[in-house]
C-alpha cells in the first residue's frame, strides 16, 4: 500500500480526479512505452501520478497491493521472507518496471514487500480498475501476462545466481544493476541495505566493499555508493542479467506488439 505518511503522495491536491496523464509522460515507463498506443489510451484515464520518497512503502508482503505502479524514475527494491523470519532482496526495479502486478491480477496478498530505495515517481492505477481493464482488453491482459513472465524469468535468474555465484560476484552485480538503473547518480544504499539485499552478514559486505574501494572500483560514504569504474565492476560481477531485452522470447511480447501497433 502506498501510504502518504510514509513519504508517497499524489502530486497535488485533487490530483485523483483532475490529473490528465498524456501519452508522452506515460511512455517513460518501460512497460508502458512498449505497449501499443490503443492499450495506453485505455489505461490513460485511470493513471495517476505519484511522487515516491526514499523509503516509501509500495506494498507489504501478506497484504493486498492496492495499486499497480509503473515506475518512471527512482529505484525500488522488493524483498521476500522465509518462515524463519529472514528476508532477502528479490529484485531491483527501475523505470523499466512494474510493481504490484502479480498481486493485483491474482487479487491475492502480495508475496513480497516493495519500497523505494531512491526517490522517484510513478504512474499508478487502482487495483480494481486494472483488473477490470484486463477483463475488457485482451491485449492488455496478454501484455500483463508477458510482464509477469519476464518478472518470473528474472526471479529464476536470481535463484540461480544465489545458488551458484559468490557473494563477491553478487555484490558487484547488485551494485552494477543499481548503477545502471540510476545512471550518473550515487546509489543510496548503506552496507546494511546491501547485506539485506544479498541475505548475508553486514561484516561480509563491509569487507568486500572495502576491497572494491581499495581497487578504485567504487567509492562510498554515509549511506551511498558511487561507481567509479563500471567496466571493472562488470568484470567482478557474475554477469547474471535481466530479461527485458529478450522479453519477446519469454511471452511473445514482440509478436503481440507488432500486431497491436497495426490497429
Ligand atoms: Zn549471478
């Protein structure tokens, strides 16, 4: 749930009923920019802008997601927990991504928590309105399914990465991913944040980050990391990547969009 007291707020009083989201703005999100204009036009009357502060809770595991958020800037992270109470980061989501999709489509509590790591903004649609549109618009429903398939493929990659790659490689990969989603900006993470994301002890992250700093790969201060040598960070990373570039192979996205854009 996006709670204004937690730092998430609509941009201006009365925005819920008066904001007119135009196509150019909608295209800033990866999912929306790949959607055929007719599908965006169906969504547009329901999309509302939201400013998302660092730390803003998007939705909490075990609770319904009240909105689908299409990020247009900033960086979000998702966490899943175990029955033992441990948590681990499951994904970093930038302006390419969508939050709350699985829980909203299923009408079920969210499996993961999501909140903002770096402040940003999103277009969001109320859960019931999105489900209704998906029932009415077969191509929108298919596009949402493709996005879910992409997110699932990324989770499979994450699972393999956790099982087979070293903590050092995973740390480099996480920093590289965050750096590329926030180009030119410092990554607003503490070593505790990174430890939580990787599911390891903070002291482990401290030692590894110190090594990367000594080698001139990163610099860090209070609550932020800056990448100084992207190429060497890439070399230090395991190389596990996202799947957006190959989303067509995951869910037939390219085929759908070629067909939709002719309508
Ligand atoms: Zn990996």
